C-alpha cells in the first residue's frame, strides 16, 4: 500500500491523471478549483434545473419548469422551411454568419419591433442565442465586481445567478399589481446616490413577469423611464412573453417610451416558436448594439445561421401571426383550469395572481408556511413546483411558490393542484 500511496502522491504532484499500478489503469481528476476565475467561483447551479432533473419520472406532475407546451411547436412548418433552406447554396445556411445577425432576420425583427410600438432600424438589433444570452451580453457590458443592479423582487432566477456571477450586488424592489413600485425604487436610488455602489442597471420583466405573472402598467413604464433618466440608469427590459396575452390589450414596451437610448430590450422566440432554435434579439441604441456585437463575437461568433433562417421565414411568411392565436387559446385555457383548481382546493389564507398572459402564476401562503418543506412533501406525492424564495435576491418569500400552467395537461393540472391543496391543509394543521 505504501508503494501505491507514493505513486499516487507523485502523480498528484506532477499533474498526471493516468496511473498504471500492478497492471491496472486508474484515472484521476486533479482539483484545480483554486485556479477558477472570479466569475466561475461565483456561479452556482440553478435549483430549478435540479428540480427539473426529477421530471424524468413520468409519474411526477410538474408545475416547476417554464417550458412551452410541445403541442405548440409548429413541427411540420419548421421541417418544410428547413428543407427549403438546405436546398440553397451551403454558404447561405451552413457557413459562419454575421455576428450582429443575418440581415434579413434583423430587418424582419425591426418590422416586429415597430408593430410592438418601439420602432427601430436593423442596425439597432443584435440577434442572440435566446434572450438568456441577451441578458448575459448586457451584463458583460454593464456589470462587474462592486457594481449594483436593481431588480424586481421577486425576479427571474437565472438573472439573479448571472448578475452575481459578474460580482454585482443585487437589490430587489417589491412588486405590486402594477409592477415595480416606483416610489420605493426612487427612494433606493437616492440612498445609493450617496454611496460608492451607485446602480448602473435596473432589470425588469414588464409583461406577465416571471415568476409573478404581473404586468407593469403603462404609467409605471413611463415613470420607470423618468427615474432612469434622473438617476442615469440603463434599463434592461426582458420581454419573452409579450405575445402570450390571453385577454386585455397589449402594452407598449418600456423601450417605446425611451427617447434617449437608455433601454436595452431583450426579445425571444423561445416561447412562441421553439426554445430549441435558440433565437432571441437585443434592441438598443446603435453604439450600444455595436458594442454588444463586439462582446458577442468573443463568445460564439454568431447565432446559429440555420435557426435564424427558419425564424425569419416563419415570421415573414405569416406563420407566426396565424399560429399565435392557437398558443394563446391553449395557455389561456390551462390558466383558467389552474385558477379554478386553486379556488376549489387551496385553503383560506392562500392568495394568488391572475395573470392576463404568460406561463406562470404566483401563490402566497400563510406566513407560517415554508414552501421548501412543502416541496419535499409534494415530491413524495409526485408533484413539483418552485419554492418562491429562489426568486428573491435576499432569499425571502419562504411562504411563496411559482406554478407554471403551460406544460402539464388539463387533467394533470387538476390532480396536481388537488394534491398540493391537500398537503398545504395538512401542513397548516400540523403547524
């Protein structure tokens, strides 16, 4: 054994990873975590992703993931478009592309932004590998260790993880039924103005917010611009759910009220076409878009050219406009089923949002409840959801949860909510 230990020690010291001892080969992994970069050391795994790993069990009813329903994927049309694109010269679809994005798609996206009420030119657009990359590129542009970012509270968990990865401090501002509370935001910014950690960016999800489902009112959108101008802030507007409105009128993006180029707008086709295509975009003032493109060039050179072609043809041929009503009808019905099930099964003292669109609703339970414990019991009965504390920058919200209605079937929603209601009642009795 001494010989083995000596050889192992020498291997570790020399950095060797393959050993042959007494005719047997061993593979070793050297621990070099002490060499990790600041960003790598600060990145943590998303707990939602860990929850989603449980979804391989077909018996589990999942309200956890914010995944589009596969029934909304236009598979046959994507196949048709792909076949046509691949009949073109390979340099058109299989070669490296322009970092900013294919010219045809950026032109199509400029038309789309005009329809949303925030007109721009193709030069203002950078095509990204999903809105998630757009958030990351904006973070690389504006965040570093010691800087501060303001978010809604609660907010998108991946944004929290990403911002912290760049060393930023995160301060959350509460939401109400009209979105981020502007007075509280203004007060926080005035306090920061007297410190060395003045925020550089405020991150918002104005439509059917993830996780709350809340939509920011037009008045709040205008006020947000005013506050950003007063305090010299950049607004990162994350808008992946814009087209998923089931009722009411569309709200113009915050970007529509931006006269000086203070808003970076992140859009996505993941929720309305296919997340697997990984197509999103950034809209920003031209100098900002150019700098973001420079950053992107160092990351992945360009977004998948074939996916860009599919997205462009899908939109420009009118397929998206014809398909959206079907998605809205499906998700609107699922939302109604979940709301009805909550009314029937959840106890007094529980409250929830009633989103006009999107994929999520937000539940607040009596203060004594802890949804981390609730989740453990729910998983034992084959139901999954996301504990609300994960969406708060300060880890509060222990009595809250996010429920997604987009993916599970109608009968699964009814059964899953009934089980959750039963577990909550049991917990309240025991408490």
